[in-house]
């Protein structure tokens, strides 16, 4: 994770900046997740189908471009099942290029 990389080389200011950016982004993702789940009546199967279709539109997979940060995904209201799927897809497809 980029935050850890900055921390490991003693870049305290950049570590703080990345913590802020990550926290801000988690709020945006949580809001988006709320509305997607609301529009899908909370159905996890429909959620996965929609996410897979969205990924395919941009020729991507439901994998991550970095190691999955479970804590950040949890804060953003992703289900454990969906986070497990991302991790599994990382093993199957490799990390997605950003």
C-alpha cells in the first residue's frame, strides 16, 4: 500500500497526506455503495452482477490494482464476500493495471 511505502521510508508528511486521501475516498465509496445497494434492493447477487458488468464495460475484472486493503473496504461498506472475491480474482487474474 502506498501509505505504508511512504511510512517505511520516513516520509511522514506524505504518509499523512495519503491517510487523508484514503479516508476521503472511503467516504465517497461508502456513499456510492449505499446508493447502489439501495437501487438493487440490497440483493448481493444483483450487486455482484452489476459490478461485473461495469468492470467489463471498461475491459477490467473485479480485481484490485494493489493488495486488497480489507479495513478500507470494510469502512466503505463492502461485504466480506465481495472483498474475498476481489482477493480471489487477484490470484486468478493478477493485479489490474491502473
